[in-house]
C-alpha cells in the first residue's frame, strides 16, 4: 500500500539555526506533496506544498525540495524561531483519481530560545 | 466562512455505546475525509468520500461507518465503542486535485472507558 517514512521523529534546534525534515514515499505516480504544521491542541494547517513538476518551492523562511528520482522530499526551515515549535507532517497524494493524502508519522520540532 | 466545523469537541463514552461525529464544510468542496490521530502514529485515514454519493474505506475502517449526507456533510459513526477507539478525530475537506490540499476541522477528542 501507499506509505511515507518521515525522519527524524524529534528535532531540537537553537533559535536561529536551520531545521530539515525528510520524507520518502512509495508511489512513483505521486503528484502532490504538502506539509502541515500542528501546534499543541490545534488542527493541522497547510504551510507549504509542491507539485511533481517542480523541484523546489520557497515561502519566506520555509522551503520544500522534491527529488522524484529518489522519491523523497524535504522541508527546510531557516532562521528558526520559538513559534516554529510544533509537530510537522509530510504527506503525499498518490496517482489515481481520488484525492486522499497519506501522512507521515510526524516530527516534533523544538526551537530553544 | 467557517471552513470545516466538527462537533462535538470532546466526548467520553462507555464501552459499547454508540455515537456520531458530525462534520460540515462550507467551501463547496467535493471530497471529505475522516482521520484519527494517535500519539506516534500520525494521521490515519478511516473513511473518505471523493464526491457526494460515494464513500470508500481508508487504512483503518474497522469499527466505523460513514454517511455522506449531502455535499456539505460527512458523518462518522461508532456503533459499539471500544477503548481502542480512544483518539482525536479530524474531519477534512478538499476541492479538486488542482486545489491547495486539505482544510481540517478543529478535531474531536474521544475517550472510551
């Protein structure tokens, strides 16, 4: 079945450092790769996404890169701030006609002041 | 716009009791989903509805049923609750494949004792 492996499961950085989270997916026909941020007790919220015809996308301090050959994609957060502390989930949409997403198990990012 | 509205926010059930979780969206989205979130397990798909009138099983459908009442509403029913169904449940919706991913509801924290 479809699955995605997300690493690391926990990540602790100092404020101002960069953080990188990586996901590897199984379905080579996958075409859409979003990242969600979930603060404690809140709902997941989309922070950035990338489609299969693009290799990199950037939005201020956040960027996502996609390597379709290796079937992995990564989230990069630069100049981290304490408010970046949250659980981050990668996801992918497999090939086919339905729109469901398969999620990774999440990465708990802690940014220490 | 309210987005995706879930009710209730919290619920405690006794083993064997039944209940229905309600979800409604006002974004004219075609697809709706129910996920459960457990510590260390990420978000796992229970059931989804790609369009009004259709429903399909996800990764963990056992013990649940769903109804796509109309385009706006998608309910999740537990017929005979078990402690293993203690979890946080999220409803989500999405538009067509070219749109920007899921919008999540605020979640239902369910405890089965």
